[in-house]
């Protein structure tokens, strides 16, 4: 497959995931809780805060380590040829 076609395909996939997750986490889930009259407690808020920080830490590790691993793999493949 042409690299440009693959890039466009991956960009569409990422855009769909981003929009879908945004809809789910920003609109749908809080909207359902709002419509049911759920009362936010301090422990619930703490739980969401811990979840958000955990998500950020995992994302930061993936963003940092992923390119390094990819670079090492490409470097290894290029030296084998």
C-alpha cells in the first residue's frame, strides 16, 4: 500500500476514535448521570480524578516510549539488511 494511502487510512481511524471517545466521555456518560439526578460525592470525584491521572500517566508513557521502541526496531532492521 502507498504510504500516503496508509497515512490517510490511519488518520481517518484516529479521527473516528477521537470523536467517539469524546462523545462517550464528555457528552454521553456525564449526560446520563445528569439526567438521572446522580449526586456527585467527594469520593466519586476523587475516583474520577485518580482515573484521569492514571490515564494521563499511561498516555505519557506510551507517547514517550513508543517512538523510542519504533526507532530502535527500525535501526535494528536497517542494520540487518
